[in-house]
């Protein structure tokens, strides 16, 4: 019998910097919220968010007054910016759920210090995403027509349509993300309740914490609940972008009608989501001095996930071009050539640079280990993924089967105002969250400390 | 019998001491007790024999209910309430129902999970006697508590306090109602 393979005794990996205690971890994270002093960085970022949010409100006001014609959507490109932005935002949200649910089930401890703000990012990204299909309805105040309810018009939604599936998928995703995030917050809200000296804050956090007291009975049920919610959220997050991709694949528009869209969309979502996580984590940890909790290991791991999913996305582009040629279908063939050489060639080749070429630089440890470079890379990825959705939607619709209906899409200033406005909405909500709630899960970071390990005398 | 106070509580400064104390208390025969810690401790769950809870069952029932409702809703609408005949295709087009059935399963499962968590924990409960102990504010920071409740049959104020003192805690105090 051959010798058994010896498993090398690996040193336990250091996830957070040494020297922390339960008390210092708690105080460092809670102080960001409980202090009276607000950093200039926060005021500046919140200010930018607020200004852009006002722009968004203006754009929505004009939209409601004049109708969707203020956007550049004209036959045949009726989806234009709205659906591009919807898919982009909802994709960004996916990384948060991946970190909080999938990495929990995979027992990846490093997630503990980034899951909270990543989940908040998910929530706010889904809120921004939801704005677009809603505003794109034309008469957003009638949105409830999308749900089945007994009505005097005697009509019902078409349940065989992917657009109705989307309504259910996205609203479920928003609800479950919120529940997961709130359940995760409860113990930390109790910490804030116990730490604050302000009566109003104590009352508010106390109500929100629901009387959490850290009882062992509660913790045992709580742990079961976390695992169950993670188990529910995992297939959910994969399903949401799959359903979003069904919006395209179920149609017969050339360049949309293909079976590899679901995995390709999910990978792209996680790719752009991790870019957003890095874009938020890198400045936050510097400003708030949290480099001991969000360490270089976290950035490195996130960059690796970005590299991995980026390669899947790159593979999908290559397959897309290959299928266009190999299918022998003249329309598929034409749309592929049109994308590369037609009116959207600039956008197409920029996205190739951003999503096929750029992620390969993440093989180098130098880039993964240099925060400002990584920040730059995540911006490149976010731009690349936006362009990807733009090219898929706009180029396919602008030049479809019928040559006589071809028309090139031109975005108007209101298209840009609405899009940039949702970035404002996102920043506004995110920085409010940073100021009012703990951005790192305090109780989960406590479990990472070496002191948290129980030493028992075994008799 | 109404006792004038809720129980006695001992404070420890590390999780190992709390788990050891909970085990000893259990071996001594105490049953009506609870431990409080700033983060979940698996060994503590084990020491207090808390492994079983009905949450998975609640979530299963919730999820199945959601799935069934989702499917039946689509069946009712597309077959009975608002049938649309598209080239003679079957009205009961189950493959198209899969997505919404799945989403409704997840939605109801997750909602019943959260409601189940709150229900089984008897939360929200803004008031609880342990909050009367001033030091208890540290239970959400860096201190670990073991509370033996006055309703325990073995509870006797002197003896229980003496027992808790023997576990070498930082402090033992009485919990008022």
C-alpha cells in the first residue's frame, strides 16, 4: 500500500492585522458612526452624491412632465440607455450577494470584513437598477399593472413573458437582499445601542435592534437563519441575472438569441460587482483607517475573483464572435460584423480593451498589491461592463433583421442626466449608510480574532 | 411562585471561561439559564444543548407554500382567468411557469426565515431583565455573561451565587426584574 499523502500543515492565514481585541475592533468600527466629527472625505462624497441626486430628480421631473421622448429612444432602439443602465446596476449588486451568501456557504472567512458594505452596495444598486424599468414604463405611476391583481380592466400579466419574470426576480432579489442585510445588522445595532451616549440614537438603534441581547439561544437560531438565508440567496442571485439575460435570449433579435447568455451575464455581473466593491473599499479603508480590517489580502482576493470572472467574460465574447460565424446564419453573421466595424465599433473595441485585455493585467501581483492601480482597474472594468450592455442592447436593436428600419441610437442629455443621476442616488444612499450604520460587520470580525477560539480541556 | 428578581449573572472576559462555566453549570444540574456573548460561539451552543431548532422546518413550509402559490397563481391566470390562445399552444404552459414558481419559493422561504427567526427568539423584545445590569452593556462588546434564572428548581440565592463565584468570574451580580 503506498504511503498516505501527507497534507502539508499550513499556517492559519492572517485575515486581519494582529493586535486587535474584541474591544478595539468594536470601538474602531462603531466610532465611525458614533463620533460627532465627520471626515471631509465623507462631506465631499455625500455632497457629490446629493448634487447628482438633484440632477436625477430634475431629469425624472422633466421625464414625468414630457414623457420618455426626452430620451434618445426611437424605433427600433426602444431600450437604449434605460435597459443598459438597469442591467449594469443590477449586475453590480450581484457581488454583494456573492460575498454575503456564496462565500458564507463556502466558509471563506475573509468575507467577514467586507460583507456588510457589499450588501449595502447590493441594496442601493438594486434601488438604482429598479428606477430604469420603472421610468421606462412611460407611466411609472401605473407600475402595479405588472402584478397580477383583480382589476376592472379584466386583464392580467403575461406569465410567459421574460419581462414579467424580471418583475418577480428583481423584486424578490431586492426583498431578500434587504432581509439578509437587516438580519446581519441586528447584533451590530445592539452594539451601537449599548455604546452610544445620545438618547435619540440609543432609542433609534434600540428599536432597530429589536432587543437583541446576544443570548446563546438566539445565536444558535441566528446561525441557522444565516445559513438558510445564504442557501436561499445563492440560487436567487444566480437566477436574477439569468432572468435578466432571458429578456434578451428569449427574443429572436440577432446577437441576443443565444443559450450562453445566462452564465455569461452572471459572470459579467460578478466581474463588475467586485470592481464596485474595490472602488468603494479602497478609498474607505484609507479614509477611516481600516487597513487593519480590510487588508491587502481582501483586495488581492477580490482582484482574483475579478480576474477569474473577467476571463469567463472574455471567453464569452470570443464564443459570441465564433458562434456568429459558425452558426451560418446571415443575420447573426451580419450583426457580428456590424458590431466590429459598424457605427458602434468604437464602443465595441473599447469594451474588448476593458474586458478582455485589461483583466489580464491582474495576473501581476504588482497591480493586485497596489491599491491605487487596483482602483483604476476597477474603474476600467465598470466602464467596460457598461459598454458591454450598451453594445449588446443598442447595436443589436439598431441594426436588426429589417434593413429599412435601421436607425442609429443617439443618447440625449436627459439620458446622461438620468444615468449620472442614479450614480448620485447610489452615492447618496451609500454615504448615508456609512455615516449611520456600521460599514463592517462587527460581530463577524470578532469571530476572526484568535481570542475568539474556545480552548477546552478535553477529559 | 413569584420571585423578587430574575436571577444571578456572572461576567467573564473570554469565551473559553464562559463555555467552561456553562458546561459546569449544566453538570451541576442547572437548566434555566442562558449565556450572552458578543458573537456566536459554537461550543456554547453545544454546552447548553441548543442544537435543535425548528427554523429549517418553518423555512421548508414557507418555501413550499410560496412555490405552490406561485404555480397556482400562474395556472389560474393563464388557464382560467385570462386565457390567451396563441396559435393553439397549450394554455397550461408549465415550462414558462418555472421562473416565477422558483422566485416565489425563494421569496416566501426568506420571509418565513426572518419571521421564524424573530418568532423563535421572541423578538422584538425591547425590555428584558438582563438589561438592568449596568455591566451588561458590555455583552455587545467584549464581555461574556452566564445568567442562572430564579425559576430554576435548583436555584437558591446563596448557593447559586457561591457556585458562580467558584467559576472565577470577573463579577457576579443580581438581575432585577
